[in-house]
C-alpha cells in the first residue's frame, strides 16, 4: 500500500476533473485505488467522473463499491452518505425512482442534510405524480361517474361522493365530475367542499353554466346573497335563456330586500356583517370619499374613474348602504 502515492494520484485526478479531462481523471483515480484500496474517497471521485460523463450504470457500481469499502474500513459516515446520494441521483437519471428513493433514504440515515432531505422530497413527489398519471383512465372514470349518478338518484349522497371521488382520480380534468360531487356535498350541507368543487369545475371549464348555478345555490344556502347574485348573473351572461339562473337571481333579490324589510337600520346591520364591507368602512380614505359624496353627489363621477374605488363603492351600493345619483 502506498498512501502517499495514492494521494498524489488523487490530486492529479482532481486537477483533470476540474478541467473536464475525464479520461485522464479516470486514469489517476484508478491508479490511486490500486495504490490504496482502503480509501472510499477515490471511489467517490471516480463515481463523480462517470456521473459527469452520463455513464450512470458505472456511477452506481462505483458508489456501491465506495460504500462497501467505507463500511469495511470504518469511513466517515458523511462520505458514505455522499456515495448513497450520488448513487440515488444516478438511479433517478436512469428513471428508477424507487431505487433513487431508497438511496436518498439511506443517505439520510448516514447524515441528515437539507440537500439530501430535498432530494428525497423531490423524488417522492415524482413517484406520486407518476402513480397518479398511471392511474388515469377516462373509461373507468365514466364507469365510476355513472355509479355516482345512480347513487345520487337514490339519495345516497355519501356513496355518490365516494364514486365521484374515484372518478376524479381516474380523470382529474373532467369538470363535470367536480360539479356532480359539488351537488352531493350540497345535499350533505358540506358547503365549503361544495364551493371548492364548483370553483375547480369552473377553472377547468369557464363556460360550464351548471357549475355556476351550483355555486350560486351553495352561496345562497350559506346566506351569502350578494355573492350568489353575482354568480347567477355570470350564469345568465353565459346562458341568457337559463331559467334556473333567472329564478336564482330573483330569489336572492327578493331575499335581500326582505331581509332589510325596508328598514335602513336592518339594512345597515345586515351589510356590516359582511367582512368585505367592514374592511371598506374601516378605511379612513374611503370614509372621506363617502363624506365628500354626501356633500357633493356629483363627485362620485370622478371617484368611479378609479377601478379600485369604483369596486368598493359598488360593493357598498349593492349592500344597500349607499345610493348613487349622478350623470
């Protein structure tokens, strides 16, 4: 064994590696191993060269040797972890995500670093994504959707949710399945989940009127009347002949009026329960604008030129707190 000679060869290998003269680096690292076969660093360095050359099978083999040599000679656990990490990354490059996951896990058992933790997290995410993609099957999604429809007709809402959820896993791009599940959640009075599904359905298909109608129904059931009216209004834009949208909007308008009962104090009380209205009324700049509008009704025309102020003023108008008369 020639430790001093091995270290000289390693240094020459490092110099060649930095110059990307990989063949020369291989020659020197291999010579270092011949002179001292108890040092895993030489194997780690050789593996690094193979990795840069995209020879991932050789990288893996050299990393395995490095780990074996390291174990036999009680090497620093940090060096063994480094070998496991490079081995895992080579597996990842070859597309073997499960082997990469195992490698990163072993690296972490030897030495926990943010880098190794991040590498494991990324490969786990890729494995999950690959599994989800492999699970997609529109034909099976339609079958599960049909089972959901049958359960819904029977009033078996929980069973329908289960079938629709499976259909979504099989075809997560079908906006109608989310809309159908939203209808189930509405029946179960799980309004937050229903809204989430309605929004996802609309995101996937912005012109799918049924999703807007269901969202409007949910908001109405939650007592968020103005928001429900806005959604019904959007549904009427998409389908001017929609009787359900017209009826929903009319019901909300009637409810909004009747809740106030024509009593300004009740109207104000109802409006101030809206967090958005509370925020607007708590803004000193908006209070100043409202005072100006009271003394000079024509001033509203100027304020409406500012989109943000216009939005706030219209919100107050819709809530019944203010009325506007301007030309």
